[in-house]
C-alpha cells in the first residue's frame, strides 16, 4: 500500500511517500521538499503559489519513488486550530457488559462540545475511560458497570483557512485522504516505544508557528499553536543587524547558536548589509540576538501546558524538539536549562528505506502523516473514475464524434 504525507508549512512544503509492506514494515520510498512562499503563519495567503509549491514537492517525491500519487494525508496547522479536552458519559443497563456501541455513545457526547460555528472538528481522540468511578482504563469493552465516562481531546480548525488549504491541494490535482493536525502527526513520527509510556512535551518549531503537544502514554492530551517560529528569529536578526531577510536567514542557518557560550569568540562574521555594504558581527553577538526569541517560545509553551495540565516540570517527563528551527545549535541545551528536564531532538522513528533522507527534525510531521495513513482501513480503488480517465486518454475531445461519423458513412456506402 502506497501512502503519501503532505506537510504544507510556512517556509517549506514537504512530501514523503511510504510503502506499507505486508509484514507491517513502513518503507520510505520518496521525498520532496521545496520552499513555500504562499503561506503566512501556517495559513494560505497566496493560493497560486501554494498550489505550485505543492505540485513541485509531490513531483519531486514521485520521481524518487517511481510511483504516481493521487491521494495524500494532509497536515493542518496554524493559529486557527483550537483544542479542548471534553467529557462524555453513557449509562449502561444493569446486568450488561460495556459494548463498543456504549463507548461510541460516550465519545459522541464528548464531541458535542460547543465549538464556534466557524470551526470544523478534525479529531476526537479518547484519552482514558472511567467505569463506575474507576480511573485509568484504556479499553472498557467487555467490562461490567453502570456508568461509563471518557475524556476526549478534541481538535478543530477554522473553516476558512481549511477551505483554502483544501482548494490548493485539489488544484494541484490531488485528493485528500485525511486531514491530520500537525501536532498529532509530529508525535506519531518521532515518539519512541519507551516514550509511549511517558508524558512527553513535543515542540514543533516551524517557520511561522510553533506547535505545542503533550502526549500522555502515547495519546495526544494537550495541543496548542503559538504564533511564533523560526522566521521571527530571522526577522530579529534582520532588524537588529540592518540586513535583508534572506541574508539574515543565511547567517542564522550557517552560524546561528541558541547560547552565546557555544559561539566561537574568535569568529567574526561578514554580512551583506542593505545597500550592498559589508559589515562585521562577532559570532557571540549573533547568538545574543537569537536567544531571547527562543526563550520566549519556550516560555509561551510552558505557559500553555501549565494552564491546561498543571506545572510542566511535574507533569512532563521529557521534551522533544522538532521542526527546522530545532536544528539551531544549542537549542536543546537552552530548553534543558529553561525546563530542567531531559531534552532531545526528534527524528522519525521506526521506518526503513530512505532513512538518511528523512532523519531530521524537519521531516517529523511528513513521516508522521505517512504513519497515520498506515493505520487507516485500506480504501478500495474507484473503478468508475479509472475507466473515465482511461476513456479520456484513449479518445481525446472530439475524436469520438468523428469516429462515429466515419462508421455511419462506411455503412451508407
């Protein structure tokens, strides 16, 4: 089974193609990454540019994989996402055990949370069940009881931004198999088997936004989107050093560090300033520009978790950093200093094939989308659509009419 994950971000569009073997192994067989210029803070602002970037990214991945992609698992991010943990309840008839239908009733009640009308529900993810007051139950089916309760993490997205993203994908000639919150996909991509038994904070630092996710025993228990990302670090550099954004991005990627003590005190950077003149900046000074914005991102992430779940240091066992900005030298050390917790860079886990290509924090979401797709029921092909395509290829527009006319004339004469 071929599965394609499409991660449409502020700074880049990434497509990863995977093949699920009969033995359950997920092979990565294709990858394509191109710059993205049609989004701002995870939201489509230029439909034509976004569509073209999607086409190019998918085409690159197709060439590597040698397969044609028709459907994709589409990652959804941006500040328009909203999430909440809702409570559901179902009464069980005395003398009967809990059935799957009872579980569905409890989840459906939790899904009735009064989101604003402009929001569309993406996920309803059960966290844990409670039977007659007994907590910590993961699967209550078959148990005896009269009262079933469930906590469900709901994730919704703005209908407007979602419609624009759908349109960009569809105009690129693709069908959307599933919409998946980027926070959920990133966790599926990088959590290790050991971490699936912990409470883990995952920060996916993209270009325009940072996704905050807490996974408790492998399940998404909290999620939020911060309107800050790697591009804001670049803007700080550009503004304070009076250099163009593109030059600031180059300097950040090549020489940037999250901590001044990690920068070479003897290194002086030559930078291209506005107007064409050359300037010089000591490497530690560049780190002093970068650090405050990263600290702000880490502080806002902590605040999000504290308000939703309680003190981060008590609730969380480990921190994982993903996204392109996570590659900034020393970012993991800065997070360790600020949180007082073990921190690691998140790279895709449990896949084979082109592992060297996707083994970066920036590929966490795309690989996670492929993994999400591998858990869905196999969808049967659509023979009618295939037949229509085949006929269209065999008989271009107008050819059918002339063929019929020729047959009539031959019969007459």
